[in-house]
């Protein structure tokens, strides 16, 4: 039997790491940590004995709210970076086309 409290502590550490990576704008590392959290939650529910709802429900609810909020931040920031990089790419293409038309004139 896997010790539920140890799994919980590991999940808490990963949650803090996720927050730190998002604040540091290291979104690749943040995505990797999110995957570890996902696996950790799976292990928590798979390997631990039946959950005492009075003990764990408040803790899980709080964790879920924090985790969901961090995932939303990660998604928003990653989407913004993609949009910025796409805009730069389109701008470069426009400049290149402009230069080609200038050379042809």
C-alpha cells in the first residue's frame, strides 16, 4: 500500500513547483510538472486505500482550485506566447514580400 500522506506531500511540492515555473515563465517545465501532478493524482486515487471524505475532501477541493487556477494561467500565457510568435512570423513574411516587390520594381 502506498502511503497517502507521502503522495499528498509530493503533490503539494509539485503544485508549488508549478507555480514557481509559471511565475518564471518557464512554460515547458511547467507543462512537465503539470504532467507529474496528473500522474500523482492518478497514483493518489489508485494506490491509496478508500478515502475518508471528511478528512480529504477539503484538502482535495483546495488543491483542485489551486491546480485549476495554475493550469488556466499556464494555458493563457502559453496561448499569448503562441499568438505573439505567430504575429512575429506573419510580420517577417510581410517584410520579406515587401522586399521582394521592391526588388522587382
